[in-house]
DNA sequence: CGAAGCTTTGACCTTGATCAATACGAGTGG
DNA sequence: CCACTCGTATTGATCAAGGTCAAAGCTTCG
C-alpha cells in the first residue's frame, strides 16, 4: 500500500486547522478502501466500528422499512465524513450506506474518535457543525414532506443534488452522480411512475435534459420556481 | 430569587455523572424562567444566545413555511435540554419553541456551553447522545412521511406522545399535555378534518377517548397494530 | 440473443384534501 | 347572568393528486 498524500485532507473542515504533522498521523492511522458502485459500505443495524471519510465517488444513505420500501435519507459527496454514529453516541448504524458509483474512502476504527477529538483542536467543533447542517437538512425534508406536493418535492430533491454534486456542462448543470427515477422517488416518497411523468413534462418544457441515469438541469431558475420557494 | 435545589438536576443525563459541588456551580449560573402556555421561548431565525433545560411543562418545536403552514418537529418533555444549537455549531435557531402549557425552564448564556463541555466530565458525551436520539427520531419521521398512510402516521404520532408524556389513568393512558386535532395534523402533515374523522372512528371502536384538547388511549396494542409496525 | 435494468405512457381508482355548514365549550364584557 | 366571540371539534359532499395496474420500449451487458 502506497502512502497517502497529505493534501488529501487539506481543505476538509474537520482537518482544516491542523498542522502538517498531525495530518500525517491521522493518515497513517487510516485504512484506504475502494468500493464498486452499488455495494453497501455498512448496513443498518450493524455495530458502529469505524467512521469514514469519502474521498471520491458518491454515497447514498438509505433506510429500509419493514415492508421493504427504501428511502434515501442523505447523499454524501467527496470530502465528507460519514458513518459518524460514534459522534452522537450510537452503537449501531441507523441506516445503510450504499455506493452510488465507484468510491474511495478512508476509514478509522471507532476508538480513534475520542482520540481525534481530544488531540486535534477544532476537530470536534467542525464535525458537530457538519452534524448541525445535516440536522438542518433533515428538518427541511420533514417540512417539505409535510407541506409540499410531489412536484415541488422532486424539484427540491433535484436542486439539492445539483448544489451538492452539480457540475457545469454545455447547456446546463449536470448532476454528478448516476440517478434513476426510482432513486428520485425514494428520495421524495413518491413512485418512479410519477417521477418519470414529471421529468418528461419538464423535458418537454426545456427545464431539464435526461438520459439513462443522468439528469442535466438546463433552466435552474424555473426549477426553483417550481420548487415552491415562495415566488 | 430563591436558590434552586440541587435535586433538580440529579437524574438528568448530562448532569448525571457530576459532583454535588459542580451541580451547585451550574445552578448558580442558571437563570430560572416561567412561561405561560402558548408563548414562544425563542423563535426561528433568532441568534442563538442561550440554551435551556425544561423543568416543568411541555414544549413544541415548530417550523413555519413561507406559506404560513406550520409543522411540529419535536416535543420536549421535562428534564430535556433544548435550544442547543450551540452544540452543533448553529448561530440561529432553526425552529421556534412554543410552550404547550405553563412551563418552567433554566437558561444559561451560550458562552457557558464550551465551559460546561470542558469542565464537566460526561456532559458533552451525554448531550450528544441526546442529539443522536433526536436525529434518530427525525429519521424515523422522514421514513414515516415517505412511506406511510395518514392513518398510520397519526397512530405513530399519538404513540410517540404517549411514550414521551403519557401517564396512566383509569381506563387507559392519557397524553400528558394539551393536544388539539390541529396539533396532530401539524405533526403528521395532514389536516384537522382528517384527524378528527380518524379519532372519531377510533373512539367508536374503543381505541381512544378524547375530550377537548385531551386524548386518552384505551387500547394501545390496537393503536400499535394500526401504526403499521409490521404485524 | 436473451436477460435485466431503466424508462415511458395510458387507464383507472383510492386516499385524503378542500369546501361548507354546524355545533359546542370556555372566557369576556356588558 | 346573558350575549358574543373565538378556538375547537364534527361531519357530509366533492374533487384532484398521485398511486396502482398494465403493457411495452429502450439500453446495456454477458
């Protein structure tokens, strides 16, 4: 295994305030992992043994109901910590982490969590800020689900994906990870049929372009209108 | 102002591991507050200046949409910390805290948060455990909203209230705080009409008893069945 | 080429929202 | 004490959003 480069952690919030030497220590304690697309990094209910940092690829955090339906709780982009149950006193993972495409991640054993918190100034604060953001996002989802129509929820889901993973391409902004109608319906508590119908409509109206597992937003402002952001 | 008694904080998780003298310090730094029912302790968007511990009464954590609809994100029972945005790096409150009935709370200025974390062993860990529980609860709500029918969501909402605030009375378990049809609809993203119809039906079937702003569950097991806990 | 996964589209039906009317209880002021 | 009002609750009638059922087409891949 080759040595990991220190620049990997340079810009990432929890590590931002650290010395070069400290980052070296952290990297030396890390295990680097590769995953194919569509596999589980960890599963709901498993004991929390490690925490992760996603370096490349995209991860869907998924919960499954007793009835077998699944809903996507969260997406993780490169540079984000995930599986941080340790930070909030969980002993088992509350959800499953599925890779959406090929992924590279670092992993540390759980027992290092308190060590990092103890030794690295700002690590705890920055991490809890991330937790805070996710709580905020979850809160928004709850409000959305409770008050908005399916069309608005789907518009919001797409906008969220765009801001999190979007990249500019000719003619619009493309979502940087593979995404199916089914995925979108799992994010919004809807059905793939409804999502398909809506996307077809939007494509007819020139708001999006979509191919198999790919969506490009050509008129973001109009999507924002549709999302019900109180025009 | 009379001195606060140390027993107040005795059994409360974040303070559980502390010495008597430490509890004294904490209490001396606290401000005791009284609120009538139906008022805001703090409001969405306000800067986070204090954190609170609810001693008596009940609090609804509420978010309001641009369109004026409101949804209830969380209920706080006596003994719980709330308004702890400081813990997760928030600078403004993400929601409004409304008293459901008359309340008594302690408040500390925000700058004491890091002091508590620093000086009192276990304070941080226990608090983050609380955060973790709330995150879990929010997650469940999202899944519920995405996959369940209104009837199941309302059953679940009532069951949650029962476990959080229920007290045994003759003939069943009574929810320990005032709760209207409208409140229930705000918790489930439904309407007071639908809630009323369902409760009427349940009352006819002998599952609940309800008066004005009061609900008593007479057949909890049947409510659990209805809640869709995979029978 | 067949199979599996993704997408589209039409027809139909159920859930629960909306509209509307009424009633009841509790607090307030005359 | 009564009239008024406001917040709460009930119930019926109607309607539409979106789920379900069904069928078929298109890609990609082994």
